[in-house]
């Protein structure tokens, strides 16, 4: 009989506040923070320090790399390391759209001002524009030679009349690590200007809200500022439409250099962003500071230029006094100087307009920052009294800073503003560094995770942090009997004893004289523990109950637990791991010389020496029946030993990187292993077979803990997350698991081959003329499966149609036989659909973003069959938009074959006739609805005091009403 195991399923990870791979943004109100949480997106209430929601997709395992907020403040685009993009809704906390087009990690995302078009850039150097409403990719722009780092939309002076044509008008500016900044024309779909003056990677760019200034940041000490001529952009668009060619190269240069701004930091630029009001610019560097620049007002610039001209005149006057010689030459020089006086005065530069304002210095390196969108109005900003800046740090923390600003009518010097201050932060629900050790309480209700300078106690059921304590550089930890105390071993060789109810450090013991304490294990009789360290000693400790001395003799103090050193076992090399056997008979000690020594626990007499590993054993464990010992080594292998004779039962190459932890499941010979290859694996110690892989970690797995009877497994990794896998009732068979792993490997290889072999498809307009504009789609396993489902539906529908056509033919030729009607396909009978309706429903169930790539899977014979059904859909006016989209893509893709097939002319004529009638009907309906909406708007405007959609004017009126009245004193 085939042996069955039980499957482990992952729960949501905890301990992560903000992962450093992506950026954090405010929500539309400025009260919530949308942050990356490894493969999930976390929504935090910054002031309360609590998590509001978690956005996750069960189909995704990749890490979040980029987040962008839509102008409506409700939709958020999230880019992932595998190149996919998902759109989440803040209200429902659910994923609405999944877009696949990139072949590398998404590095930049931005919405256009209307929120209907999304632009994305990735490591694959491609720029893709997506239709958010239609949920499809529009086109792909190629031109950069390295990863795209920044994207921003630039609209012309003649803005789009509506969001319907927003994707076909306007411009996009992109920056890349190839040192280039490119200006793209969305109407022509190609690059119209390239800035080549940068000498290093361009890490970020920002455009002012009035679209007049462009700022780029590199590894230099300066920020480069450019001016954008919006009128010239419109003229360029008009010239490209007219087809004129007699123009100079300078006529295309809509972006011209304006100057540079000196930065305070010497590290490279990470991010640049303008404040929504355009009054401030913030620059994040790769160190611990965010520099805020202030835009001078016109009055300040005018005053500054007046002072500069005054100094210039004084200098010229001094030069003239020195050079006076009293001759004609002097007079000529005087005339020449007076005529060129105005010409020599320097013009306004970027340094005159943007000046350094304040510096925010964080406790750790900052990853990203964001301005609050609630400050888009200057009135609201001045009423608030400062800038609110959200900063995400690489130490797993979030903070919100307040930068004071001068009140209206006062300069910075007159206001004497204080330094930026920290308003609130989210840092209590995660470690600042990766947890290196885990411990479980005896009742499996609490988890202790220890990292450098922090020890946290977590509730297993709620994943909430119940205690936070400061500790040293922890390397190992263990709960003591009663689960009221916990002992932590540090790199300094100390044992730190903590009381959990009072969250206090009770006592510190110098256990290993300054050498690292690498391992702790509590004796099976619960009367003591053993420690092993780098001082080549194994030390034994007993538990003692003592009472602290009180100043008042009448007060009886509570008894607490302490440790008493009993004896020491000297070893020949550094001790890396120690473990008692559950029957208290043996003690196993792993040494730095790659061997494992086994002693009798009572007499410490030598029993066995286990050798065979090529590198030191990092972790070991003994089964509950004290018959097997498993060791995990830095040589990537796991060895299973028998404790009766010390023979090696089996050596398994378990991981692709060093093994960091091994743990047996109590009552069985199953054990878990963890390694630096980001995997946790379950093994059968009797059959020497892997049972299953537990994936999910995005960094090296450092520690592992298993519940008493294997009900769940806990692992901590370098990404600062703590993950729990729970045992389910779902049976698992080894043969089926191996087949599933092989299928995943095959699918992964198939996707990689599709990415390598994919070429631009079709011979329509705009795709063969150059490499800059191409199709936005990407073939994935989902598109392949969708194409197969469409082919299966076509086969089923064609077979059903043929059966009924044969029946009708037989009935027409021989009505006297009264032939029996054929049986309807069970699927159609169950769905209660006709064949053409079944095919349409199958096509409708394909995601809009995957439809074109799914249609590419169809061979030409299936395309002919699908065109016949398209004719039926057009005749019945079923889902006309989808019908048009499928038809146009098929005609564009298979144009050559369709033209060469003469028999299709009649069918195409029929499709054209029926489709035109359906589109005309849809157009009339839309026109009628627009006219009705226009009438409703006119009626509302007639009865209202403000314009229909003018929210800004309404807000301005309310702000004016809130202003305080001014009182003046009268003298008699």
C-alpha cells in the first residue's frame, strides 16, 4: 500500500513592516501607508501603528518591487519581481487586474493624470503602456539599453479633451541606467529627444506639477535641472502630423538644460519627487538623509537678481575707476562697458530658483519617501504648518516626519523654523535585523524570535507581538520550564535570562568568557540546560529558585528562576551545537572540525565519533525514540546516523546552499531541514525521501522550530519574516508530489523558452517599421492554458454543429424515416447553452490582458472556425466590443493567410455587414445616453451655484469661509 503523508500549507508571514525591495506610498487621505511586505502589500495606519489590511494574491510568489497610486486615490498598481503588475482596490482590498508583459523586475510605475493609462518600466529595458479601463496592454516602447529607473507623463498645452484619447496624446519622459533620458511621443510612438549629457546612471527623475522643470539625479554631487517647453511639444506634434521635414535639429529640443543644484550628500540619488504644490522638491540619497529643496517665489528671485545686478554694477564701477587713464581709449572702453553692462549680467539659473531648505536624518538607510497627497492645495499646506513626509527604511520600519515651512508672507530666515521632527513611526511589529534564532513554548502558544539587540515574543494564533525586550546579539534561545522565563545566548558569550510577564532582564551570566555562545538545549528532565560556545567548552547549568532581597523585611518577594554553573566539558575545537537525547542517556556535540562527538550524559564518558561531513555541522537533532541523529552541515548535505553503533544510514544532498537547521517531529522519524537556498524541506528519516518543499522565503532561512507533534513549522529568514506552515488533513503521496514538481519545472522551462523565442507578431502598420513600438503582451502558462480552453470549446462546438447539420440534412432528404435527433453534448446540456454561446462564454472567461496571447496559440484551422462563430455573434449582437477586439486581432495577425484564402470572402462580407449594424446600434445607444447625461448636467447646473464637477472652487469657497476675521482698533 502506498504511504500517505499530510500536507503543510503556508500562513501569511508576519514580522515584516516594509520590505526594502519596493517603495512605500501614502493613500489618498494621507492617513494610511501602502507598503511592500515581501510578496504581499501591507496597509498601515501610521499614527496608530496598526495594520489595516493585507493585499495578497494566492497565485503570486514574487516580491513586490514597485507601488504607484492612481489619481483617484482608490486604485494602486503593484509591480513584482517576476514582471507582473496587479491593480488593487483600497476599498475592497482585492486584486482587480493582473497584467503580464515584462520579463524582468518592475522598476517604475506611474499613472497618467486621468488615471486611465499606466506606464511601467522594468529591468528588461522595455516601457509598456497599459489601458487600465480596458485591462489590456496598448504597446511596448523599446530604446533603452539598461533598466528603466524613472517614468513621468508630460501633457502638452492642449490637454486631452477626455480620458478616451488620453493614451494617444501626450508625452512620456523616462530615465535609465544607460545614462540616457528619453522623451517619447505617444502619438507617434517613438522617441523624439534623447538627453546624453549624463556621465553615470540616471537613478531618478521628477517633473514639477506645472510641467516646467525636469530634475534628474545621478551619482554626481549635483542635481541637473532642465526646462520643458510645452508649446514646442505641441508644435512638434503638429509638425509630425503635417509631415513636414524642413526643420532643424534644435526645433525638436523641447527639453533644454537649465542648470544644476548642489546636493549635501556624496552618495548616489535614490529618488526624486516634487511636492504636489510644486513649492518643494525632495531628494533621497543612498545614505541616511532626505534633503528638501524649496522653490523661491517670483518676488524672491526678483530681489535676488536685483542684488546680483547691484553687485555687478559695483564691480564694473571699481574696474572702471582702476582703469581710468584719461584718454580716448578710456572713453571708448567706458562706452563699451556701458553698452555691454546689461549683457554681462548672469541670467536666472536653477540654483536661483531651487535652494536647499531642510535635511531629514533617519536612523537607518532610507529606501523611499512620499509626500502626502492631502497637501495638494497651498492653503491646506500652510494651515497644516509643515510637510508630512513618509519615509521607509531598510531596517524594516516606517516613519512620518514633519518639516516646518514658513507661513505666508515670511521668508525662511524671518520664520526661524525648527529642524524636521519625527511625528510617528511603525517599528514595534518587526525586528530591525534578521532573526537568527527561534524558540517555541512547551504549549506551542508562544514563539520567541531573537535578533541583534531585540527579543520579541509572538502569539502563534494571532501573530501579534506580545512582548518586546532589548538583548545582545542573539545566536540561540530557549524557553525555560514553566514558559515564564527565556534564556538567550549572545555573541559576547553571555547568557541573558529574561522574565516574560514583567518583560525585564533578570540576570546575565558570563558563560563562555567573551566567545560566542552558539547553542542552548534544556535537559529532558527540565532541571537544567547545557550550552556550547566558541571557547571550546560545553557547560552544564542547573535551575535554581531564589528570592530577591527586599529592603522591607515584611514584603515577601516572588521566587524567580536562576542558573547555577555545575560542570564544564572541555573539547578539542569550537562547539557549534549541543543536544541531549530525549531519554537523557546521550549528549551530542558538533565541533568545528566537522565531527560530532557523542558522550554519555551522566558520566560524560566518550561514546561515539561521527565523521563524514566535509564542512562543519551547523545544526543537529535527535529523534524522540533516541535512535536516530540527523546533522545539517555547511557542505549542503544532511546525514542520518544510528545512535546504537554510530553508522551513517544515509547522506542526502538536501539543499543547494549550506544547511542552517534540522529538526525532528516528535513521535516520528520525519524531520525538517532549512538552508540558505530559501527552502524548508520535510524528509522521511526511514525511507530517506523528501516529502515536500515549503517555499515562500525571500532570503536565507536562519532558524527553524517544529511544534510538539508537528502541527506546524516556524521558520525565520534573512528577509526578517517569520513564516508558519500548518499541517492540514490533505493527503500527500510522494509519486504525485514528484510529478507536480516535474510539471512546475517543465512549465518554468517552457515560459523561459517562450521569452527567448518570442518575436514581434503580425504585419500590420507600425510593427515592421522599427523596433521602438511593439506589442505589449507576453506569453505565459496562463495564456497557453487559456488558448487550449478556447480550442477545446471550438472542437466541442464544431462537433455539435456537425451533428445537427447531418441530422437536418438527413431529415430533409428522407423525412419518411423520421430520423432520431442526436444527443446534445453533456457539457452544453448542463450549461444550457448553444454551441456559439458556449464558445463566447469561454472567450469571455479569458482575462482581458491575456486574450491576445491566448489567441496566438490557435492554429489557422481553429482561426477559421472562430471566424464562423464571430459571424454568429455579430449577427446576434452578442458582446460587440469583445467581438470587435477578437476579430481585429485575428485579421491583423493572420492577414497573409486570410488574404490567400478566397473561400473566406463571403464570410468576411457577412461579418462586415452584421458587425457594422451592431456597432451602429451601440453608437446610437451611447449617443442617446450621453445626450441624456448632458441634459441632466444642464438641469443640475441651472439649479446649483457651482459648476458640476468643479470641486476645487467649492473647496476654495469653504476655505475662505474658515478664514478668521481681522479686527482693527479705533482711536477716539
